[in-house]
């Protein structure tokens, strides 16, 4: 880790996914957030939350940063904490890809694993982290990525402007998933400010209720679970609510695990890009948005939020996929046809 690693967060390149772009007649770009120093898009929020905490005086030098996370925010915070001389405590559910454990420990953070339980359970990772911070307020500073609007600010101030400038203002579609909602809210608010014609689509995995909420204001899951990590949610949180308050989301759709696995394998074979599970979800959603507007030469942007190395044990593990009934998949031709005629 270099001394100026925090300055290296952001300014990530856009890469064209040639195979999917040719199939759909549009330009599908990945914003390569996997190239951030901590390896994911969450580095942006981690940096902003910590710097703002220092500036407003809530994060004092002797305190330990604590966060409940599915992994990537914890890794980003661990990297930022180490760079700035803070201790870090990561609280994470025990069903996440084991690769994330190694990354957290690599940056010198302490890792507390808790059972993977519904949000309504008081032992959920978010509640556990918050409770620990409340019980020892002099020791812990709770980063609180879901409710801390520094998350939104990071993407409004940096991610949105970068994309806009990289495409010389011609951003026709932004399509991505949401966990805390900071990425889609911050980025879309900036892009819509610059061009109200930009369309924004939320991509929702199996088991999440965001697509249902945006469609009917009813929090309903489709009853399935997903192998994706860190995306999808069943409640309205302040960061995501910024998108609703500013009316920046034009539509949403559900993407199944089977489709995202097919897309991940297709892009790996044809573009030599190894997507992580949430990145595969984003890419599949961008391809669906592209097929809904086939052959218009649009610029469609989504996020390579982390690389496949963090989910090798799941997304690219044949034995694991068989346990999830994800070994018999539709072909790319079937998905292309289905996405071209289905609008949700």
C-alpha cells in the first residue's frame, strides 16, 4: 500500500464490453471500480465516510472504526483505516465468500463473523455492529454505510462527474444494482442534473424487494435467494432514498441468478473479463437495458464493482453452483431473445 493510496481511489477507466455491445447494437461500458486500491467501488464511500467523520469531529484518533458489511465496504474501510492510522473492526455474516475474509485481514482489521440472519433478527450484522458502537461509544465509531450520506456524496462528487466526462456528456443509460443505494443515488443525481434525458434503471437480484417497491411501493421478495453479495435490500435507507427524493430512477427489473451466471461465463469467454457476482448482476442488467433499446448506438454504463477473484469459490465453482441448481442454464441466444421482448 503506497503512502498516497487514498488519492488513487477513483478516476477508474471505462471499458467497452465488445461481445454484449455487438449483440445488442449499443455500447455497454464497465466502470472499472475493481481497480481501486481496495479492489472495489466501496473504496469511494469508505474514504468519504472516514474523512467526513474526522472533519466533523465524531471520529477521534484513538477510536476504532466499526462497520457491519457483506465484505467490500469492510475491505475498503480496513484499507482507509490502516492508511490513516486507525484500528478497524469488521462485522460480517458467515455466509460470504471466504476470499473476502483474507482481504479484510490483509489490511490488519479485526473480523467478527456472525450468523447470516434476516434484518429483523437483532443478531443481524448491521444491528450487531451498531449495538457494539452504542455500548462502547468512546471506543467505536460506527461508519453506518446505509444511513451515512457521505456514501451518497462520494458518488455525486466523483463517480458521476467521471462518467460524464469520460463519455463527453453522452450518457444515455445508467444501470446498476443497489445495496446501500449510495452508488445509484449519487451517480444518477449527478448525471440527471447534467442531462435530464439520461435513463436510470435499478437492477435487483432474486430475494430483494427494491424492484417490487419501485413498481408498487410494496416490499415483496420473489421468494428466491441469490448468490450475489452486498446488493439487494428489503427496506428503504437514507442513501437510496436520495434517488427517490430526486426522482432519478426511471425503471427497474429483476435479474435471476441463472441469467447472471450465463452472462458472467459469456463475458469471461468472449471478453476475457472475470466479473464478480454483483458485477455480473450489473452487467446482465445493462445487457437487458441494451436489448430493450436494441440497435440505437446508445452509451450504457454499469459498474465493475469488484472482480471475480472475490467470488471464485461461488460464481466460478461448479460444485457450489450445482448445490444452488445453477448448473443448467439458458444459452446466450435464449437470454438475448428474452431480454429483447421482455419489459418489466
